[in-house]
C-alpha cells in the first residue's frame, strides 16, 4: 500500500504530499509511524521500510536513507544500495528539536538521533542484536517518560524485549525475561507498545497481556 501520511485537524483530513517514488527512489510503501515536534504540528516525520521522511507544511522536505544518514539497508538484503529496505519501525520527536529512531535489521546501526543542527548521533549495544547478528528486527513505539528515559519494544519473536535508554548517561537497560508478581516466568514473543500513566508507572503491551513496572522497579 502507498505510504500516505494524513493529518486530522478538527474534522478535516489533510493528505501530505504523496506519490514520492520519484523523489525518494523507493517503492514508498510500508509506513509505520508518524510524529511531529511539540509546538510545530506542521513539521512531520514518518518512518517505514524506506527509512525516514520529513515534511513541512504538508510538503516533502527530505528522505533519509543509507546514502545521506547513518541508516543502513537491512542485513537480509544482498544489495546494500536497495533503498526499499532501510527499515525504521518507529521514530519520536524530542523537545529539543531532535528526532530519535531505531534502524531495525541493520548490520551495525541501532538507536539513532537526528540532532536539531542536522548532524546525527548513534548508540549501539550488543544486547540489542537479533540472533541473526543484526539489530533487533522490529523495534517499535519509542517514547520518552517523565524521568527523561526513552522506552521502546522489540515486537518480534526471535528476541522479544523491552528497551530502556538513559540519554544523560548514554546507557541501556534491556529486559528480555519477564516475571510476574507471583514470581512466575512468562513466555512472551512480542513486546508491542509502551506507555506511562499519571502515576509514572510504565505499562508494557505484550502477547501475554499487559505488564507493569512501578517507579521503584525502574530505579533499581
């Protein structure tokens, strides 16, 4: 399907500049996430199997792929110049004007940040590797909590995981085993979403049902 981003304002839908196959030199399919900075709702980023797209006031601005960013073509694709498979399932605009994303199935890339000045920063950790040796295959739902921590989940059966990143210390905490309040280990194959409630608890959506991390658990 065409990766057409749309924005609802009131009762009106706005379709952003579409049919970008020629401009991006990709098939322009498989759009996975959309976000805009706080205070600038017309500055929009989308992600997909094509990488990252940037829009301003409904018009296409930039396509970020292997040739103009640290993003890499998927390890499972032999042709490393194939722009159709620069897989980014999730991205998030931060309060400082930067943009976070995770390059899934990538040979050497993992967590990336497009800084407000146009430069890129990147972080890796061996615990973020799939059993195939590439980055985790379907990292989704990047969010920042009230403590300033970044959270995301790997929604894929090979290495289902909850990922926490502390930007101030540039450190990861990665949860790959899950135990409930009765001390029973849970069999989980998907971590689908992450959210924070008004009491600063972290809720994790999984194929075994919702899980909960209390603030004291996070501080440990």
